[in-house]
C-alpha cells in the first residue's frame, strides 16, 4: 500500500487541512516513509487475538441521567473567536 | 541564608514547617531563578508571577492558622497541556490562540488543594507530539546540561522538555508532565531528573489537552525519588469526570520506598538492546543489575518478544486517536480562526495555519489508517499487536515482580540533529512506549553520566497498579547510584 498525490489530496480534504500544491509530493513521501516502516506489523501472528482498545480492563461507569451542570453560557462562549448575544458566530453553513 | 532553590521539595517542606522561611520567600527565590535563566532555556511559556505570590501569601496564611496541606507552599511548574483557569493554555500550538480555560484540570486542582503554588506554564512539543521539544510553536527548550567537549545546545527531550529542564535548572521544585509514548521518562533521562508515568487511569485526564486518549497519562518530574513520590500521591485519585479514572485507593509511595528489594525478582528483557546503542548504556544497565543484586534482589532473564513491534503499533494507534481528538480545533468555538471564503475553506485555512508540520503529519497518518478500506489492515491490526504486547508483560509477571531497562537508547542529542527524519526521532521512545501500550507504570531515574558528562537514565516498569514496588526498587537504585551532579 503506497500513498500517491491523489491520496494525499483526499486525506487532507477529509482532515480539513489545506495543503499547497507544491507540498503534496513531499507529504506523500513522508507518509510513505512512515507507512513502509509500519508494514513490519504484518510479520506478527495475530490470529485469534482480540483487538485491544483500552489500556485497562474496566467496564465504563454509568451514572444517573440527570443534569449536574449548566447555566454557564458566558463561560461557554468566553473563548469564541466570534460571538454575539450569547451565540457563536460562524460562517454560513446551511444554504 | 543559603539560596532557597538549593533545597529539594522534601527539604523545603521541612524548612517551611520549621518556620525557617515562608512560601512567599521560597516563591520569590524561584521567580528570580526563572528570571535569570528562562531567556536562555525557554522552559516557561508564561510566568504567572503575580498569581504565584498571591498563592504563596495565601499558603503562608493557611500555615499560620494550622491548616497545612501535603504540598503546602511548594512552588511548581505546570506543563502547558494542563488547563489552568484564567491562565492562557496553548499546548504549544498556535491553533489555541489566546485560549484561557474557564476550568481547571483535576490534576492541577489537586495540587492547589494540597497547598502548592503555580509559577507558570511550561513549554512542550506541540500537542505533546515530539521527543525533542522542537515541534513547539514557541521555540525549542534548551537542556541546561551541556557536553563537556562542546557548547552545542542540546534537547531536553520531549514532549515534557520544559518540565524536565525547569526541574533540572532549579526553576521550580517539581513539575507536572504527561506521557503518551515516553514524554515524561525520556526527558527525565536527558536531564538527570526523576520522571514517572503511573498506571493508566491513576491520574485523571480531565482538563488535560487530549493527544491519544487510550495512552495519555499524567505524572510528575522531580529532583529525586522522594519528591516524585510526594508529588504523585497528590496527583493521583479517582475522578468521576474521567470515565477511565480508576476508582481505587491512593497508595503510600513514600512508605513503599523503605521496603527494600530483598527477595524481589527483577526481570531483564533480552529484547531491550537495539542496534547502535552506545556501549555505555549497556554498561549502565549491567551496573543497575549489580546494584539490585547487591541489595538482595534476584535477577531473572525474561523475554518480551513483541517489543520491536511496539513503536510501529504506537504510530498507528496514537495518530488515529489524535486525528479524532484534534478534530475539535476548527476555529468555531475557541482558539484561533482564519477566515476563508466559506465554512469549509475557513476550517481548512484555520487548521493549515494553526497546526505545525509534525501535528499535521500525525493527523494525516491517523486519517489515512482510519479511512475506508484501510481500517482493518492498519488500525485493527495495530490493536491486535497491542494485545500481544500486553500479553508479553502478563507472561513476564509469572517470573518477575518488576522489570529493569535503560530509559532511552542515547543521551541528550543536539537540537536539530534528528529533526529532518521522523522515524529516527520516533526511535527515541523504543524502550518507553511499551509501558504506554500496556498501560503499565514506569519510572526513569538518573543513574550515571556518559563520557561527555551527560546524564543517563534507567527505567523500572511495574505491574499495573503496583507503583509501590516501583518506588521500592527506585529508592534502592537511587541510593546506589548516588547521582548528585548538577548541570554546569
């Protein structure tokens, strides 16, 4: 599996990171370097092994479905790049 | 009076208790030390002098009224990955802009609960992604240690390079740090300090800027093993705000230090030798083995056969989790925004200009390995290899109680020496990353100097939840090593 320029354009789009045309080939090269190194994992026998998603074997705790926090509108928008009348101001997202 | 910054944390606590000096005087000494050294070392991104003096004054008042916490009056540095209420928190990234959190991380709130004083926020690799501090958007930290033979500026390691440098240069009495693949232990090894990553779940992740959630764990960097134990005890504990926080009692680590290692079985994994590792590190490892044998431990050869697959597995799991975690930086609700022609363009420009090169590389790797058609081949396979690595350790615990290894495959290297080759940089974490994947506690302690006069560290890995054994072993090793050299 090898990353070409089109793949770099696709994943930069998926990740919402603009990339300059002049940098696409260099990024493809760097990603291939890392991915080729990772290919080493194909040597490992993983037949019948359960994938490990968590570092500790605990079941996730549950709690009662009740409101424990809130009425902090001013705090929530405090760090907004743009806010107005208690709302976040964002570029138009619905046509 | 001698310079108060010469006292370590434990001595400072005694001095404060005896009334030899106040927290205000101690804090002023540290602010002076920072002022004198920070321009050259770049360890602190923000110095909160006014807040520090205010907190010190409040601590002195508490002490006068007999209300004394476990860290009463102790000035600390905080890695700038911990949210601190009202104080700018950057994760060493431009994308957070002037973000000043409206809340406090659980770990730091516990330090303040116990009476500690905040000196400021410490530099790191951007979003803790790096092993040399060179990915910080605010310039590299410089290691206070220099080679005997040259004045070349060296890396303090990463990502907790600011924490390690500040502790080594006596710009604080101790510091918070975080470790996703070795980010506490490798900088500790490079700066002659003590760094521990506890068992995953011991320290709450609430309010710590997330990198790779199944691997991230907080811990202290300190001048010695006792100081490390005191700090970690304050940082640990159950927190309902972190669903992976362990609901278990906090052990008495200082008491564990007195237990000794008589009859303890110490495992030596044959796979922890890598090509090009300096002979000095092998020699140091043998020295560590001899120290423990002399103290009555039994040395056992063990095998951790999947060790060499740990780093490649990590470089799938960590970027995959990072690409998800860092999706929140979109310039809408907090942080910096770069306006584009429409919403998508705004997202893409904000993220292109806000993230540095290494962070982008990791987000793109993560996006790729999680994308349709590649998930099974990369991400699922890496999670299975991770299970194999944990299994290696589980098998080893049948034969031993703790494991001794070198912390890093080299001493501190020069800034710029490895920054053009990502994989070469990643290999720094070859001995530390296994503990993150398996969720195990591990400490690095300074053990000797190399021919250039630079510190080298040894690592002790313990069973899950068994920090006490780690501190028993670390105390014995610290006494035998008698490491007292300071950066020139």
